C-alpha cells in the first residue's frame, strides 16, 4: 500500500484509543491496465486475485486488521458492523469493534471516515450527490451518537471537484430541494453552468452537525494518481480506511 495521505487521531483524554486512517490512491498494488495498480473494487472487471492481493496489501499496511468494505448503492442506509467482509445495500458503516478496519471506496464520489474523540466509535461513508441529498452523512453520525460517540471528527478523502463535474440542471434542482440551504450554497456553485461540489456539501453538512473536517486535497479527475470514473469510464476504485 502506498497511501496518498494517512494520519492518527489521538484521544482527547487518558484511557482513550488512538484512531488511524489512510486514503489510498492508484499506486501500491498488483492490478494492471485500466485498474493499475491498487484497485480495491471487485465489481469493476478486475482480476479477483489481483483485488484480493490489493486488499491484503491494504490490510498489511494498515496494521494487519480485518477489513469491512462498503459496496455502495448511492443511498442513505447505515449498517453497524463487527466483522470483516463486503457489506451491500448501505452507504455507511459504523463499528465499535477494535481491530476492525472500515473502508469506503470511491472513484469521484466522496469517501469519509469519522471517529469520536475517545476512539470508541468509528464510521466509513460513501457519499455521491444522491447520498448528499439522502443525508447519509447525518445518518451515520446519528448512529455513531446512538452508540455513545461524542466529539466526532472527520476526514474527507479526495473526490471530483466542481469544475470537473458539470451536471444536468435537473440534478442541481433535485439536490437543492433535498438539503439544508447552507449545504446547497456549499455544494452548488453560482454563476457557472450547472455543477456540483459534493465534497463542499459534505463539509457543510458536517459543520452543521458540529463536526470539524480535514480534507485530503486533490481532484480525482485531474490527478493521474487517483482513479476517476468520469475521466476514464473503465477504472478502479481507491478508498479511505479507518481503524481503532
């Protein structure tokens, strides 16, 4: 694994656990061609053995932990997980299990990890424009707080920028009607052709929830070091992972 960014969130008081996160890019794996080289998605046409080897590299580079992976569906559902594997039908996972890594995959959408300040509850979220409208970030935070999370912090992974994400006007209208005006202002640039800044909308939603966010810079469509579905069509997926 060769992450584009990684970090550690220290507990706010004695007795807490540190939380570790890492955002992957294209490099550090064994896949070839359009999926070169650290593709983490098994549904895009890559060799399954290569995907498995890439996940093994991610696990080894992330402390040798088991990994729970989102098979995103562009909605607002949240699963509470305690074991590794692929979780379908949800766009967010929450866990209170030490030693389990949560992984959100993306190739233009926004991957997010969340952790409370005592290192007792973590989450991974996949958020595209539909997830932004469906409130998947807020839903994940609600589940975390129901499990005792306090003082949540967020890391937002690389995603496509608004300049590279022109959309039909209808999509902008749908999103504007679905989100808080503050989120709409952050996600929908004015004075240009219809575009969406999903990352900006996610950060705005987190701010409304009282959650500070660090953003890993970089546009997926502009950087060859990142996978981008909009740029390439057939391509792999990078991820952002979190564990405690």
